[in-house]
C-alpha cells in the first residue's frame, strides 16, 4: 500500500501573521497545503483588505483574489472584546480560552487528517496571536475531536519584534516564546518545533531601513515565506532525499531542545555559485540573532533547477559531503553538531540556487539579550497589588486583563529551565570526548585495536 505524503496546514493568528500567511498562499501554490489555511483575529478591522492588506494587494493582485476565496470560511474572528486584543497577550489568551468553540469550528473546516502538520504563525510582540496561538496548540495537542492526538505535528513560527520597539512588546515576546516552548503549570512541551525569525535581522540583511513601513513589512515577509517554502520542499516529489516532518522534530523532542532559526542564501546564479559558497553566504544570514557555532542540529535544503541535477552539476551526494565539511567548520563540537540532514530538491520552474540551513539547539543568549532588558523595564513599572497586576493598552485603555505574579514566575521558571537544558546540550556537544580504546576493550576487543 502506497504511503501518502504529509500534508500541511497554516493557522495564522494576529494581524502580522495574517499578512505572512496571505503572502505565502498567494505566491506559492503548494499541493501539500491546498486550501488549508486559517486566519485568526480578534478584530474585524484587522482583517479588512482596505486597512491591513491594502499595500500587499497593490503589490500582488493575487492577494485580493485569495482574500475573496478565504473570507467565507477561512477567516475567524473570535472573542468578545470590541476592540480586539491590542498589544496585550493576556487578552489574546483569555479571548481564545473563552471562545475556543468558535475557533474549533473553523479548524474543523480545514478537514485535517491524522498526519497533517499544523504550522502556526504569530508575531511575538503582539497581543492576539501571541496570546492565542500557544493556547490553541496546547488545546489541540490535548484534545481528541479535531486532530489526531498522537500523529499530528505542530510547528510554530514566532517573529521577534524590531529592536526599536517598546518594552511592552518585549514583555509579550518573552511570555509568548516561553508558552510556545513550554505551556502551563506542568511545563509540558508545547509546539514540537519552534522557529524564530527576527524583524530587525531580516531588515538589516535586506537593507530596507529607508523604505516606507508597509514596504518594509512586505519585503521582510517575502523572506519569511521563502523560508517556509524551503522547509516544506524536501517532503515533495522533487527531493532527492526526503526530509519529512518526523525528521524535523523527533530527535529534537527526544533531547528536549527544539528551537530553530533559518539561515538563507537565495537567488544565486547556479552557473556562478556552488553549494559550498551558498552555505557560506547562508551562514552570514541567520534570520534570528544567534551564533552558528553553538548550534547542535542542522537541516540543509538546496532547491535547484532540474536540468542542473540531470547534467550532474548538483547531486545529493555532493550536498551531503559539502554539508559535512560546512558543519565541522561552523557548528558546535568536533563532529559538527549531533544531527544533520541534507536534501537536494529539483523543482520544476526553478531558475536559481536557493539554499537554507535550518539551525537548531543554538544558544539563546543573543535572543534573550535582545529581550530581557526591556522585559524587566516593563515589569518594573507594573502596578502590582496583592500579587497581581492589570495589563492595559495605553492607546486603548478599554483593553485590559489581569496577570498574577504566579503567572509571571511560572513563565520565567519555564524559560529558565528550557535554557538550562539547551545550554547543557551545547556544553556536552562541545566537550564530549570518548576514549575509544577503553570502549573497544569494554566490548571485548583486544589490544591490537588500540
């Protein structure tokens, strides 16, 4: 009996995530996704094409057509807040909890099957998606009615805010990232895999800082959707060696470290660029703040024109050899990390050499250095009374929710525990030294093998 390929669906919660999803869906028509996309929001105005999507519609007329296709049963407005969640993640979570039955009905319309991958997208500085997505993933993993508890996989893409954004955004970011990694009092793993992308990193790479705000969002999102496409591509028919969803998350889950960030080298002329050069360029372009030399896991995906595979210019064997050499040079430990997969994809219609290195298990020190100062600056000004504080959106004071010190302490503890595990895995990878002679003797081999 032929085994069917893994299908994907996208659940994008919040205005920024909605933009990313629409741009992806209008540009790439993946058969493994079909029409299984869902836009979630707490405010109807945030999914208005005239307000939120006007610029991307002006750049890509397909977005308007796609929006019309989706608006009937692929756009879900949930919650009872008349003004949405604002930038308040606790409001976003509360609204998802109160109105999960509405969200449930829309997810049921996606007709997910047992092996589907659910890709959840959110911007970590916001309120609706950052508040709701971790809760939704938690509920789906614990529930039995919509998806298969044991077979479905949950990948979360979290977009870090710009460096210049205000402290409240970074309070949201720390709370959202933690809850995607570990959720609730029991600190259980939430998403099977958490991908991180940083707005400021992508913008610096693209050199778009002088552009208008809408243009900047559009161009940054174009890079993000390319990374999504490259992650999905190895499961398709053009892959010379398949990286399926189980390859992405099973081992990371087993070692308790499952955060990743893409590094991209795109649009390269295959007559000029070889795989080794593309990998070196990708190393210089991580989409989140990180040091590749602390990474312990890597997935290397190269998408190339089919004719360059047919004439022998690129091959799976060559990619694997180059990936090994690259990993030993750039990753943690003398073996180049503890896990590495490579996949060459010959995609019909492809004209360029596009390469992604998806690095995992790296030290989160640079991410946290970006976040913690502003996170604590925000905590310092909270008016805490009787062990709890009220979070109010300064622009829209009607949007508010209460959070307890216990909530905050649990979030900090969960994140610290996850970071401790991550740092220990890096340390062991870097310092591991096996006495081969002694191990051979333990297995009964003689001195001649010394």
